[in-house]
């Protein structure tokens, strides 16, 4: 949820008022949390519930298809938060082909900070998860469970994602 909140807050902070969310189906729980966090932030800003486009997959091809749906909306969103970077990169590529200026006309934020995000035609603003920390924490939790046996107490660990600001927003 924190990543969705950060993405929406950033878009709002740069003056975007019509923000849409693009996701895929089946929608994994982390994507649901991103959507919910973004929606809550946008609603709390007094802008109403954002439109959600649900595509058939979390892929660049579906991001391209989403660009056409975004452009058909009335009014056209001035900001888009995508559930992952692949959707966002496909969306940006198609928006550019359609003559839309990114970020001037539509700002786009992705999620995951995949390697391609920084080197895309329009470098992608994205939410980066602390992968290394997540891996270490998972390993420590597994080792603790193995070592402690039945006396092990399960715990949930939450890592805070970071917003990586690049040219797309």
C-alpha cells in the first residue's frame, strides 16, 4: 500500500488531478494493495475514486492497449499509475506513438524499478522495492523457523518502497 500511496502522492504533488490506475488480471495481491493505496490517497485529496483499467496481463502489450483506452476517456487522465513497469513502458511507448507528450500531457509512474525502467525511451518514474533487504529478511525468517522448530513465532515484516523519480513524471 505504501508504494501506491507514494506514487499517487507524487502525481498529485506535481499537479495531476485526473489520475487513472492500470492493472492486469488475475490481479496479484500486491497489485491490489498498490491500487488501494493509490485510490485512498487520491480520494483523501478530494478528487474522487480514480478510474481503474484492468487488462488481460501485466505486460507491455497490454500497456499499449491501455493507452488507447486512456485516450478515449473523457476527460483524459493527466496522470497514470501502472501496477508494474512492464505495463507502464508499453503505455508510454504507445502514448508517444499517438502523439502524446510524456510527461507534459500525461505523467506515468510504474512499479518495480526493473532494469529497463531507467533506459526506456522516456526513463520511467517508478516505485522501487528493497529487493536485497526483502531477500535477506526472508532468509533470516526461514533460518529462524528451521532453528526454532515448534517454538517459532511467525512475524510479518514490511519494507518501505522508494520512489525513483525519472523523466516520465
